[in-house]
């Protein structure tokens, strides 16, 4: 009996060890294949990545089934479980509801492709980053602080997503400036447009008709008359989300410097404090 038990324990150990080794090797082979051939074959790496992450699940499942069939006690246990399949199904269904929801959502993400690997996506709560990996359970996103955001597929499928990479990666960046009511609006617009045109990351997204009519590449409009300032908004086209961020930061700096030189005031709130003692002294 002891020899038989040792034999079964050895069988379980060898099977699980083999499954781990095979799964690891296949994942590495698929990773190399994805990196090497996905771009060359002009195929979406998301499909290969999902298959890579499914390999481990399939191999471990096959290993567990093999163990159940090879060990008589586990085989009889499995038969008994199947006999009470109704009760087991309810228990397993309740226990693994979220897990199955994540798997199904992952399959839907793969099928309908609201985003894919290397896309830049943003959620309504402000989280933003590059899709790094899509697994059966979750999606991994690398944010701009080089941290990994891990979101279950069921949650990401129900959320509203802004995809900056789908179809057309060009972005019309809106850069807002506020000037005082005493400042010259036309001069401020000219400065903003001039500084934007100098930036190396700006692109010309005008139609042929607009170019023929000499419409400006950078449109600047008065978008608000605030309590203490006039709001100007510049519409600047550039290639992609990363370029848009750099362009905005650079233009904010260069326009501020030009405003200082040209006498365009950027208003800021200030408060005058009058002490009661001073009021009595003036009386």
C-alpha cells in the first residue's frame, strides 16, 4: 500500500513538474515568436499574446485530468462528483462566477478588439497607459510612471475607454490660455499661433481646400469670458498622445515667455485684506 501511495505521489509530482516545464518552454517560444514575427507578418500581436497566456491554463487543466484518470481513488471521486453534477455545478458556478466572467470578457476583448497590445487607453477615472498584456483573467497596462495597472477583464469590458491609438493616432490637442481684459486679444492670438507653428511636433492636418484658402494651421478661438480673464483655446494637431503631451508643455512655456515680453497679462486671483484697526485709524 505504501509503495502504491508512493507511486501515485510520484506520478502526481512528475505530471505537475512536466506541466510546469512544458508550459514555461511554450510560453517562452511563443514570446520569441510574437516579438520576432508579429511585425514582419503584419499581424496583431494581441491574438498571439492571448494564445500564449492560454497555454498554461490548458496544459495545467490537461495535467489535472490526466492525474484524475490515472489514480483510481481520484477517478472514483470524479465519478461521484459527476453523479452529483447538479449540486457541484451550483457550488462551482457561484464560487467561480467572477473568474468565468473575466475569461469570457477576455475572449470578447480578443474578438471585438476595443483595444490591443501597445494601444494607449484612458479610463473615465483618469488612469492612462499603454496596453502591455491581455491574459485570460486580466489586462496589464503600463502607466506613464512605469507602474503596472492590473484590471480584471470583466471590469475593463464594462468601463468606458478612450483609445488614442485606434484607427487614427493623430490628436488635435487643445491648449488653453487666459489673458486679462486689458490685454490685446489679437496680439495674444498671434503670439500663440506663432509659437505653435515653431514647434517641431506640429503637423498640418488641413484639407486641400483649407490649404488653398490659406486657412491657419493653428486655430485659436475665444472660448470664454470669465470673471477675471478671457479664455483662448488653441487647436493644434500632432502625431499621437506622447507628442501631444510634449507639445502642450513646450507651448505653455514658450507662450508664457512671449506674453511676458509682449506685455500680455495672465491674470491671477489676489486678495486685499483690510484690518479693522486700520479702519478705525482712518476715521
